[in-house]
C-alpha cells in the first residue's frame, strides 16, 4: 500500500514484505515494510476502497507479490499467517492460488483464522476454475457486480461465491497518488471488507458465522432468496 496516498487518509499503520527464502523452514522471510510504496497499484486500490467505507479503520499492508503481481504460494501463505498471528480483525484477500497442492495449506490457515475470530474476505478468481482460499466455507467469498453504490451488495444463494459487490468500471486509487477506472473481483472484495469492518466496530463480539448471517440479512436481495 502506498502509505501517503490521499485515498488511504493517513490510516496506514504499518506492514510487512514477505519474500521467498528456501533456506528457512517456512520458505519465507518476513521484513518490516519501511518502503511504504506500492510496486503496482493493486494494494492501494483495495486499501482506498476499504478506507472510503470504514474511514477510522487502521490499515496494515502485507506485500506478497512483485511488480508484475506474481509471487510464490509460500509468500501468500506466509503473509496470511503473519496477519492471523498479529491479530488482524478483518483480512482482505484480493488474490488467490489455483494450485491444488496448496489446498491443504490454505485450508488450515483459513480454519485457524476462523477459530481465532478473524474474518477472511476473499475475491473469487477472475477466470473460471478453482481458487483458494475463496472456495472455503470459512471465508467470505466475493465477486463483482455492475452496481455503483458501494453499500449495495448481493447474496448468492448458490455458493461457493457468496456475495456480489461493485467491481466493474470502478474508480480506484493507484500508484503515485493517481486514480484509475478498473474492473475485477479484486475490487469487489474490499467493498465487503469495508462493510464487515463497520459491523465489527459496532459488534466486536460477533463471530465470522454471525457476520455472514448479518450480511445475508442486509443484502439487497435478501427478501428474494
């Protein structure tokens, strides 16, 4: 996340950079993010959406991808582990892996988050095919719809994708203080993450299961499901 981007509103509180390191048991090396920059723009876009919905939320960034938005699954898993171990209350995951060999690893992490009352909000894959952790029942999975109202979201009665939120031709923050208009499930997920953050701020005692129920009850199409 670009820490001083206007769309982040000064709410960046820190973060880490997760690099691959085959010499370690976890296969990663976690370092404090002293750069405070965004190599691509994607993370700042998500942080800006969350801030627009939950302006008092404290934001932490976990960089697991490089300039071309690629990285190893171990980096992704290491970043998620860091967020869970450091008591993040809501974790936005606008990324996924489709590699079957990592199904168990991410399933274990998702369950660990669930039982620690940490809410994972995961974007569904932008292309057909399995993606993890968005397919797990312990996470909130999100895909894009065409609406523009950031507070309007829909429940999907036919999971695994559970909710739809704005993510098509949406204006978002980007690199170097800029903004762009873009499309993707990546930008739908932080809309739900921001709304979930507002719910947790008022009702911190709610479990992930209960928050899913609140989202279902307050979705735009709840009366038709």
